């Protein structure tokens, strides 16, 4: 599913460098990424998403060398195949929960919003137990409810790869577990690959594999 | 469409910011356009009225005051002239003189003392009731009747000049004979009376019992030389009725009775020029001029003032535009996180641009619609607004 | 064929000379003499209206609103001038249609001493009651009034000016004859003292330099003691043998005057339309009566 070979990455303005000789994940695999702050965990997720491009090396997702795609194609590939779950949920305050879930379909021509998509969104929300909040705005939801909505948004395009950056970082312990359960449920249901950056070590045993970023050479002023 | 939908949700959610932006843009758009509309209408009204008045004659002094009082019934009363001037014009046979005495008011509306010819000259027709017939009658302009809430058969009392001047003008109860059809001019707000009725209001004419036949000596000061001098005890009627009409009369030489102006309607162009020529003597106490020339001069001044106002509005408008740009820029900064998120989700740069542009387009569209609505209201009421402004 | 042409031409001429009612000028007057003059001058080009009732002195008549409205709609309103029709000063009429027929001789207006005026306070101006107004009884002035009417009609209808002028000249000739007749009668005895029962004879008196003094008697009322005293006062300095009346007096008045050696004759001002005849016939009858007074 994912394959990274000998990538070298460096931010244009700064000293940080990341070198990843090799990294991979199979379809359906749940991989946790751990490491100290500034080690490049989020950078890895951005490289996998095609948001950043390496100076050298190959990044393949679903057998597509995404770093060879141009910016527009990378964005299209990303929105069709990769779902993002953020630590701060990143829901839009001015949209209802329902519109937030459908949001990816409104910001790109690569996805077509149809009645079938709307129905799927509703089913997703039901599975995430937030169907009753679809007409509310994020400001009216609890932290856990917001993250569930964010997960629905990430899952709706049926992505092959889910990238979660500290998805449980802002949740209380009870919600952490619950959210992770829901995330895993949906990942399994879609047979998607999950790469999650986390600082929550108590959650690590639930993942198929844990990758410690200290193993990869990095440095710089982070 | 998606970008419009998202933009619509955004402006709806941020109501306060949206309202302020829309209001600001509407204001800077509406102000100059509304002002332009009102000024254009002012020009039109002033010119139409002035051009339809061939020649105006009055005592030498401010021509503008004379025009404003005679054509628009402004309450600034010009220097008075006398009825004798009317007879002089009549004797020349160059023009039809239409005297005006615009001095008094009735419940805030100017009383225009004139002759029957005025109505034909201004093409005023009766909509209700009948024209001026007898002393004490008044005919109301359409708007005056509507505002006063009176019609044919009702009474209207003239307003006293000065509540504390006991020797001054007394109120006269006039009978509303008729109401004119709308004319869309200053005539709509006026109360028309026969010139003689205006003189009665002033006290130059009055009605009382016949002192030459009365047996009540308490009202008689002196009887001598075929004349009976009455004293102040003699009661003067405050209303002219068909019963006491016979008792109304005027004292003294009517050729020196006052007027505010005379509209002269020349028989032809040559007669007009000849008549005007008679007032060119520097020692003459009277002047004759074309109202259109005076109004044209006034409009030239207005035009200069308008340029200044336009410049001020332009500067203010520019400042407003800069502020609006700043607001949008700050808004963009506030949405930076949102932009980053959708960027990370996979949104193309063009779409981001479209979303932000859609917000601007939406706000501008709403402002545009509001602007058109406000301008529509202003244009629909410009005539009335301007007329009220001119009338004061 | 020639006959047909002549008939057709004749019909055209007949019909073209007949002015329809809609084309006639509407002329309203304030007394009968002016109506007569307008009818003589305007002929079939005018429709003359003098609406005052026959039993009301037009000088003191007050028309109702409907009648005033009719005056307002007229093409011409002929006024006598000299403050004749008191009602004119109390109504609204279009100045553009008004013709003051005595304007040409307003510097020759006469003031009557028979009316008591009034003022307010000792320094106040007098009200305007004291002008004499039967101007047409001086036929030289009547001719000027007729001329004013002719000029007004000609201004209104320039294409008929020639016709109006012709008619005016005919009327003027008639008025000149009347003028000459009275002049000749008075010339028989310029100092002949006459009495008049009303100030209506002021212009007659002044115009023909008669020696007439007036009392204020009404033909249909028996004079009061006070009125007899007025006459007695006048007779002390002015012994007249003939009394001129506006209309047929009471027999009693005639008889009482006769006892004092005064004969009564009627000299009608003809302010109203006569029951029979016209202005000329009335004036000729007046002149006949005057001739009697100067016998």
C-alpha cells in the first residue's frame, strides 16, 4: 500500500532534514508513529499525503509515485485516496456537521457530490453516533463529537489511506479509547491503511506496528 | 456553485461582519449615485418651472429671492411692489400681467394670492370642487389638501403673522372651494386665493356692518363732510360668507396695494423684448428678468458645489474601499487555518481562490441589490423629496 | 349647368356666413347697454349674455356661484368700469378676458356727493363708494365704450375685424345722433334747471352741461318726509319744473310733485334689458321726454 524508499527531505527555509531509507505499510495495516517532538513525524505524514515533496527518493501510495505527480494531480490523488484526521479536528465553524462531513466533495472537482454520497454520510454519522448533530455547528459539539465528525469527513471518500496526526491528542481518556475504537472500526470496514502519529503510549498495543522515529536520521532547528 | 454555497454559509455565519461590510459598500455606492439623482432632479424641477415662466417682474433687489418666492413659494419675502405696476404692464398691451402676493401661510402651507389667469397659465385644473369664485375662497394644491386632510366645503384659517402683534395680520377663515389635480410642482403644496382675499388677510380689505347706516353711535368716531369715521370698537368679520360678502370692501387707492411679484406673459417674443426693455433704466425701482437665467446661474453654483461634494465623496469612498480591502485581508488571515486544512485535504489552489472570491462576489452582489433598492426608492421619491427640499 | 353652379355657390356662401354656436364668441356683460353694444358690433359672431335678473339693478346685483363660474368661462367679460358692478371686486375673474370699457376716459370719472363714505379713524382712507357709474348716458362716452368693445372683439377674432369695424361705425353713428339730439335740446336753454331722482344722471348732467340737481328718490316708493325736505332744500336754490325718473313713478309721487309745480318725466338709464325695444328705442324715448322738459 505505502512504500517509501531513500527519501531525503529538507524544508526550504530552515535547517531541518529528514532521511527515511525505507518505510512501508500494507493494506489494512494500522501503523503507529512515535518519537520526540520535532523528529519529523508530521513531516512524514505530509510526505505521504503529497503535501510535501522530497528532494530525492520515491514515495508510492497505492503503487502511485506521488512525488512524480504535479501539484494539481497530487491534490486530486490526495483527496480521493487519503483521509486526514487532525489533532484539532479542523472542522469549519461556519458549516453544519453535515456540511463539514461533505466538505471534501465541495472543495474539489475530483469528487462528485451526489445523493448517494449524502446517504453514505448519514450512515457514517449514524455509525459514529452523531446523526443527531448533523444540523448543528461544531461550536455546539463536545471534543469527542467533533473528532467523530472529523473522522466521518476523512472516511467519506472511501480513502485507501488514513493519516491521523495526534487524533486523540485533545481528548480525555474515555474519549481517546472510544475514538480510536471508531477509527479502527471504520478503517477495518474500508480495508484502509492507517498511519497514526501519537504520543499516547497506552494506545500503542492496539496498533499492528509501531515505528519509532528515532530510528530515522533527522536534524535541524525543530 | 460549491464555492458560492460555501461562501454563502460563511457570510451567513459571520452576520455582524457581513452586515457591516454590506452596509459600508452600499453606502459608498449609494451616496454619490443618490446625490447625483437628487441633483439631477433638482436641476430638472428648477429649470422646468423657471423655463415655463417667461418674465418675472419685481422690485429691484435679489433676483434669486424673487424667483424662489414667486416660483417655489419660498417664505423669504422679497421687497414688495404695488398694483400700479400691473396696470402699467396692462397698458402696454405687450403682456398679460399675473400679479402674485406670496406672503402669508395657512398651517405651514404658503398662501398664494393671485388672479384667475394664473391657473390657466400654469395649466392647473380642478380635481374636486370648483375654482376660486368669491372673496374668501381658497383652492388647495393636491398635496396640500392631502396633508391638511381637508377638501371642498371645509374651512382653512390663515396663520397669523405674529401672535403678539395685535395691530398686525388677523387670521381669516377661508372656505375651500376646490382641490387642484396634481401638478408635480410647488403648486401642489400651495393654498391659492384671489389676490383680493390676500389683501383681506393683510387687513387692507375687511367687512363690517354698514357704519353709514348704523344707529349704534358707539362705533362712530365722527360724522363730517359726507364721511363717517368709525372707531376701533367696530367689529370686523373674520370670515367671508355669502351673507356678509356685500359688507366687504377695500380702503384707499388700490393701485398702491402690495404685491411680491408679477409674472408677465408676453403676447409674442417681440412684445417680451419690448417689455423687458422698459425696465433697463438704472433708476428704475423695478426689474424684469427671465427666471431661467437666474436658475441657470444658481445651477452653475450648485454644479461647483457638487464637484466639491463629489471630490469629498470620492476621497471618503477611497478610504472606505481601503478599509474594506483591509477587512477582507484580515478575514483572509483569520481563515488561514481553514485554508491550510482544505489544502491538506487536497483542495486545489484555484478552488481556494474561488471560495474567497465567491465571498467577495456575494457581498458585492447583496450590496449591489441593496444599492439598487435604495436608489430605486430615492428615484421613485426624488421628485417629492426635491420638491420638499426646495419648498423648505 | 350654370344654374347648378350658381345654386351651389350660393349655398356655400350662405353656409359659410352662418357661424355655428360653437364658433361664436361668448361675451358676458355687467349691464344691458354693454350687451347691446356687443350685439350690434359682434352680430352673429358673438353670443352675448347678460344674466342679471330684470328686476334687479345690475350695479348692485350679486350673482350666485354658478353664474360667476359662467362668467369665468366666457371668452370676453365686458365691464363698465367706474366701479359700476360692485360684485366684480368680490369675485375671481380672469383679467385676460376682462375689458374695462371706460378705461379710455378714467381721467374723466365723476364722483358723486350723494353717497356717504366711511373710514376707520379720523386719518383712515375712505372706502370706494363715491364714483358715479352710468357713463353711457353721456353718448360721447358711450361711443368710447363701444369702441373698446370693438377693439376687444377684433383682438379676439382678427379675421372679422372689418366686419366688427363696420358694425361699430354704424353704432357710433347712432350714438352720435343721440348725442347731437341731446346737445341740441339742452342748447335751447342751457340754464334750464332740472331735477333728478337719482345720481344716475351725473354723466348726463356733466356730459351735456345741464343744470340738474338730484335727490335720492325711488320710483316705486313714496318719498318720506326726510326726502321731501331734501327736495325742499334743493328747490330753495334751484327751482326745477321737471323731475327725471329712472322708471315710471308712483302716481301719488307724480301728483304730489305736480302740486308743487313739478312735472315728472321718465329718463330710463336702461341698465336692464327693456321689456320691449332696445337701447336705442329707450334712449330715443328718453330724448323725447327730455325735449318735453326743455320746452
